[in-house]
């Protein structure tokens, strides 16, 4: 992780005092279909990815959290199949949530009839000890991890300031699979400092790397970047050095993924998320014009609710035929946008600007 990027990310995060004084407790959030997220307010992530603002500092009120989790698990919705355990970063990070609290929450969840339990966590928090505990406590449940990979390109990961060693990451995914635990990998579309063409290629290369290097049961979740308040990305956007991506860029990626792999591909944060603490303007979603907005939303919904590979292929085929002036503008920008500097040069330039702006 780069020191300037990390410090700048933290300067942005520290401006957020929206949660000061709030008694935030565990909550159950529907995430589509039969999946629900069990959100546990934690101390926040200590990493500093440029697009993320999960670094705030809630006090962790263990007793209250456990009482609330007991209550939520007693009254789970009848259609629930998957429960995703998540915090403000990594559920299995002992710095965020005390280790004992993690196990106690797992024990409560183990008593429910939830079929699949998924952990949202940084891959470095998955130790042998944690794996053994999970397998022991949640025996009988289908298990999975959700990891933020974002990209397999080292340069893109440096732009994101993301602490990942791709080789080690894939090794862990395979190890988990050998233990019977599946993985779902998040991939971001829209890295700053890249041209549109490079952003699209980066996402497609990452999907290809996952298809080549991970077990067949590994899912891929594509996210178009959203610009969130109190992130370094928001600062770059405010300075005119980053533009929010077009919905058509996200569609561009989806339509170029090998069609027979689409059953492993899911989408998230396509423009349907709001920030419950900061209000609806705290997140800038991908953009399109008013004429095609509803077509795009229908497409996303059909993709998310598709129950077979054929349904996903059909949804992708249909959206690829849709035309709109804003789609044409996107295509034109993609084909004409040029940058003569190498990605490393662009990153050094950006770091210099941030040094002037922040320190
Ligand atoms: S993206 Fe994940 S690892 Fe990065 S700062 Fe956010 S929560 Fe932490
Ligand atoms: Zn349009």
C-alpha cells in the first residue's frame, strides 16, 4: 500500500462524523432473492482502498450486538437461503470484531435453518485457525467466502491501493475449495487513471484469470464503481480527475464475458444502493440518460433474477441490441480517449498532486 494514498484516504474518512453519537447495531439487509446480509457494526477496516469509506470507528458494543443477532436469527424471513456475515470491512478481522464475538455470532447462526452461510472478509483474515473454527461451528451448513479481489492486474491494484498478492489469493481460494468452502470474488469496473478501454479490458482480463485459475464453483461478482462520500475517489472526482462510469461501460463488460461463463457471473451495486446513514446523495451511481435508464434497470433486474444460464444469456443478448444516443456517446469516447503516459507514470503524477492537496 502506498503511504501517500493511504494517508490521503484516511484524511478523507476522518471528515465523516455522521455516525458520531449513533447507536448502530446489527441489522438484516435484503440483498436480492433469497440472500440476506447480517451486518455487524465493527471498528471499520484498517486498509485504505481509494474507492472505499469503511474506515470509521464505531465502538463495538458486544452485548447489544449479540442480543440483536439473537433476535434477528429468531425471526429470519421464511424465504432465506443464504446469510452473508459482514462487518464494516472484514468479519474475520480480530481488530474489527473481537475473535470471541465472531465465534458467538457463528454459534447463533449455526442454530438457524439457513442453508448457506457466507463470510465477507479480506482474504488475509482467513487463517487455518479460523477455517477450523468455521468448519466446526457451522458444520452442516454450506459455506462460502466473499472476497474483494477487484482486479488481477498489479498496476490496477496499486491504483486502488489494495493489499493483495494475486498468487496467494488464488492459492487460498483453492485451499478453501479443498475444504469444501466456496468463494465468490468481487471484481470492480472503472478504475481511476485508466482509460475506458483499459477499464473494460482490466475487468475482462480479471474475469478470464478467475475462470482459468479458480475452481468451477467460484462465483464472480461484478461491481461498477460507485463514487462514495469520504473516499479518495470522491476527492479525485471533485478535482475533475475522475468521471463516473457510464452504465453502458458496465454493459460493455457483461456482453463481452464468454457467454457460457455467465452462470458464474453476478452483479451488484449497479445503481440500486443507497447509504442508510448519509442519505441518497452520498453515492454517485453509474450514469445514463433518462431515455434508456429504465431499459438498463430492467436489464439488471432480469440478470439478477435469472434462474438459468439461458436466462442470463438472453438478457445480455437483448441489452446488446439496445441503442441510445448516450450509448453512442460512450462508444465514441471509448474509441477516441487516449493517454500517452504509462500507468505507473499516471499513478506517480496523481500521488504528487495528492501530496500537494493533502499534506
Ligand atoms: S475495499 Fe475492503 S479492504 Fe479495502 S478498505 Fe474497503 S473494506 Fe477495507
Ligand atoms: Zn441513454
